[in-house]
C-alpha cells in the first residue's frame, strides 16, 4: 500500500510566502500537502520534476467566469495558465440571484459591459438555480477544475429587486431592505462579500448605466453594515469611478469589519501621478486600520480590434461610430474625416483611452498574403516605411483588407518603470485579469505567467520567490481563502510545475468554441508543465486532463460551517 497519493521528486519547491526554495520532494495525500523536503515512503503516483519549480497555484481574484462555469467546468483558459483558484462576481456583474423575470436583463447587461456574445450566453447558461445558494450548489455540482469563490453581485441584486429601474434611480428604503435581504442570503450561502461598480464607462444593455452606478453612498454603507452584521471578515470590491473616494472605501471597510478593494489601478500616460496617488491613499487608509487594497495590473492594457468595431478609437472626436461596413469604408476614405481625427488626437485628453500613440498599436493579423510581412510592425513603423502619417497608413491598410486587419493596441499601463513602482508597493494586489470576459478584445487570463516570466526573468524587478508570493499567498490572505496560496503541510495541494527559464505567454489564439459558435481569444503558457488542484492534475502543459473536476466552492469562513466542514 502506498504511503502517499502523489510524490513529486527532485523539485525546487517555493512555499508561496516569499522564502527561498527548498530542494527536494512534495508529498500529497487526500488533496492536502503532507510533506515538503525529504519525503520518505512511496506515492501511488511518482513524478520526477527534473529540477523544475513547484509553486502554489495562482490565485486570480478578478475573473468573470460567472456564466461560463455553468457550461464549462474547466474555466478555460485559466488552469492552462497556472490558475488554481478564481474569484467571480467582480464589478457586480454576476448571474445570481436570478428570478426568471430578470434573466434576460441580467444577460443583456453582462453581454454589453463585459463584451460577451449574447447568443453564447443564452445558449450556454444553465438556469438550474434561482437563489445565490442554489447557484453555488450548481457550480459545485458541475465539478469545476479550479476552486471558485464568489462575490455577491450588486447590479444583479438591484435588477432582481428593481427591474429596469435599477439602472435609472436610487433605491427606495423598501427596495434597499429587499436587496439587503438578498445579500444576507448570499452571505449565508458562502459569498465572500460583494462586487460592485461606480465606473462611469460601465454601461449595460441599451447604453444604460449598469445598475450599481445608480446606488448612492448610503446604499453602499447599508451593504457594508450588512456584511459586518454577518460576522465581517469579507470583501467589498468596486471598480471605481471618479466620484468614489478612497476615504469612502476606508469607511466601508470599517463598517463591514472586512477589506475593501479598489479597482482598477492602472498607469495613465496622460495622468502620470494618478495611479501612484491612489495607491498612497489606500496605504494611508491601511495605516489607520482600514484595510483598503488596490488591484494593480502587471500587463499593458491591450485590446485586439478591427476597424469594423474599433472600440479603443470610439472616444476620438470624428471617429465614425457606424456599424455599417459600407458607411465606415466611405468615412475612412474621406480626407475630411481623417483631418478631424488628426485634429482631435493633437489635443491630449484624460478621458480618451487612445491618444495617438501609434507606436503602441501593432498589426496582429493581416488578411492578404502580400501583407504577411507587416505582422508585428507598429503603425508608427508602417507609416515610416510607407512615408505616410500613421493614421493614413492604418486606414489605407484596413481599407485594402476589407476592414478585416486585426490590430492590437496597448492602451494603459505601458511605462514599465511606473508600473514596476506600483507592482512593488506592499498591499497592491497583482490582479485585473478579467478572465472569462471581453472574449474578442483581449485575453489577460495569463497575467500570472506574464508576471513570472517578464517581471522576474526579463525585467529582473522581482525575485521568483517574491513574485510567487504576490500571486498566491498575498491575495489568498487578503480574501480569507484559508489554506490556499502556500505549500506547507496541511495546506491545500493547489500547485503548478514550471521551468522558470522557459516560461512565457503566447500570442493570442482565436477559437470559436463558445456556445452557439461564439468566438474568443485565448493564450497558452509554454514552459508550464502541469497544474494541480486539491492534489489532482487538471492540465499537463498540453491539454486538460480527463478527470472529474477537483475544484471546490470556497465559502466565507463564517458561512455555513456545517457544509464547509463536509466539503
């Protein structure tokens, strides 16, 4: 009889706490780490790691797999990118609770604000639930590959109680009381807390504000008190607009007896002191005993687009907003339209996401064979090669390819020295993958692989041990995910195996594998050799294993202790 279920031999084992690696073995029994270092006895399965690194799996606290998990228990592509735990419900855009009358609105809002195919959502979502409790039970019954923790969704609770009025006005006292009751139910079921948004650019169906944007500060305080009354220790996260102050988040942390999360912390080239100032405000709140943590991206905010739907350019005055291809072609060929676009770009604006940095827009996919050598060039490079203004070079190429040329724009978080400063600040969470959303615009689910390869090996801004801690134990501790994000006896056996010298993130790959044939962009992680969740390998570096998903729904510590113990 074997002593262990699994023993990995000859590895460099990182504990996730920032300590130097241990050379030796890792043993697993019943989904839990049993021993680290020199392991006596044999495993039912033995793997020789050949000196590869073993580290805790990445904890991704900002995903949007709320709908996808009902049809895809793998939560692709995250486990293939080293992620073993995901948090859903972010920004308040979930799918539970789901009264039947509210379901169409819930999906319509989700499809717009998170750029998901509405046809895929309608074809794929399994509505075998109505309450938040039933939703978590359904996810567990689907046997997810990663562990899943969920935030209750502010906008969904507003829609469930107020219908379309949730996007139009503040709640009445009676409506707020009803929403608080839904929140209590979600907390009792195991929700970590609440996700919300006050961000001015978050719009839902019909170009209406997402419902949470209509909430006043009193509504947020009421939810915070509800969380505090439920035992505290939870999370309130918000994607914040300009009207949401860091001191308000500090007040909510005090009322909720938990942590509040600010998102997104991104470096803006045209507002260079903005992000660092926000991070310092969060640190000042923590010094007062109010735990406020910002979510900081380690990647440039990039977006793939064609000129049929050039989302990054739509805020430029003069850029045609038509969805008709013939109208767009006429407009892009018009010298007067080009002149208006150029004139607007000549005036820097803090409200635009693209400000004329053509050296940050790359040709990703050319449609005509004769243009294949252009792939990888920036539009600044193309303009120089052709002796044209970059705007003209861009529009001329797109017109020659029937508007099908795919471009990739790096929009925010580009200046590496400033981004490195944000990443290194204690308390700044490495996050913001948006995994599961923005299907045809970008895929940042591999943020952890990028952090371990680019910021450690290439930029040499962090040691490997430091970077692993920022991706694993630090978010797990802040979010109250006990036993996750570290490798020590008694901790959950969530881990990855990789070659630090070879690890990297691939270019985006387009698939059409969503329900109803919906398209999405994914990435791969060469150098990642395996992902294990609760001791079971779910990905072998080449593909998903044919296993029953070992992931668990991770419920808030003070919620449903009888069920947590059983699981």
